C-alpha cells in the first residue's frame, strides 16, 4: 500500500492510499465522517491482491491540500466533482465506486448523476439520499420510520446549528476526548490517525462543514442508481435506521443486492472488514475481471 498525492485541475491536491497494479481495473473508495482513507485498509489490501487498482481518497477537508476555509466549498456538488476530478487526474474514465457513511452519500450522488462514469456501486451503511430524506421527514403513525430516523439524526442538527468552530473546539479539548469517544471498535492505530488528521488546523471545521453545507432537497433529487449496486446495512447502526435502508431498493434501477449484517454497528469497513471485503469482491467479480 502506498501513499500518493493527486493534483486536480481545480487546484486541489488530494492525498490517497493506493494498492494494486497501476494498470488494474480502478476502484475508488470514499470514507465518511470522522475518518480518513485509513478505514479502508483491509479492503485496499484485498483489492490490490486481487489485481484491482484501489484508490482510497482523503476527501475534501481531510486532505491538507484540499481544505478551503469556506462553508460553501463543501456543498455536495463540490464533493461529487472532486471524485470525477480525481478520476480524470488518474486518467480513469470508468471506475467501480465504494463508499461508507458520508462517503456513501457522495457515492450515491456520483452514481446517480454520472452513471456513465461508474461501472459498479457498493455502499456501506448509507441509504440512497432520497430514501433517507423520506424517512427523516416522515411523520404520523409510523413511529419506527420517520420519527426514528429523525431522532437518530439529532447529531446532524447539532452540527448544523452550532456556531462554526464551537463544537469542533469542544470535540478537540482534553486531547480530543470528545472526538475519540465517537469511534467504536476501531483499532488504536486507526483512531490515532483520525485524531491526528482532524486535529490539524481547520480540518475538523471542514469535516463538519459537510453537514453545514448539505441540502436534503438537492441530495434527494439524486437519480436512481442504474449500474449493478450492492448496499450493505448493519442492524446495530445507531445513526441509520432500517426504514430508509429497506426503501433504498426502490431507488436502484440496475441489478441490486441488499445485505444486512447482524450484530454490527456503524463502522462496517472496520467492524466487519472480512465480510464487507468479501461482498465487495463478489460484487466486482460479477461484473468482469479486475483488468
């Protein structure tokens, strides 16, 4: 596994972990909040060993060379454009796309709006944005549906409503005790990297700017995924409920596989690394060889 820098035509430079032969079939992996490309360590190694060219970005705000100090710079359309810009810089026309958490939302949006660029889609945890929006807004008798997701997403409202920099300072106080408390079942070395990166000047502010800048209306307008898609959800995820997960089936028009991991929390790439890796490799194998 190597660490590389990827300059893009927009002037941003993204750091990334890569594995596998340079000429292998490209797979781009997108991490979520508050992690880095380190969360994909197991999948990168397996993909590289299988002959794929796996590229896990440190996304906008997480890469020191791609950290604008402007809330509007983290709107979803810019996050989507980053993935395409990185692919262009790598000389890649079509790629397999894998995402988790907020990286999963970006992956759904890239796939929906740019189906010509995405060969297959694999998402862990995050439902299609339209399914999430519908579940979040749902009211009335179904208290296990919309009301449940609304409560699960209370941290998002806290991020959006807090003065910029205030909650970040709180999370980084006392040697980042608040930030460290977010992680569950991650390896100490991984947690140390996440804290080190997000303790850099402006990094955690930028990461939470993703929440300040997101638009439920715009994300819900994401078209259905038309390429072969695997969606992996875990039944002990405290942040993303079953209603939106199951409703995602209505927002995939291509071949679709929905997998539920029992007894697994939110951090699927690490908590269930072996199972997720197997699912990713199975999904890619159904769509041809690694080169």
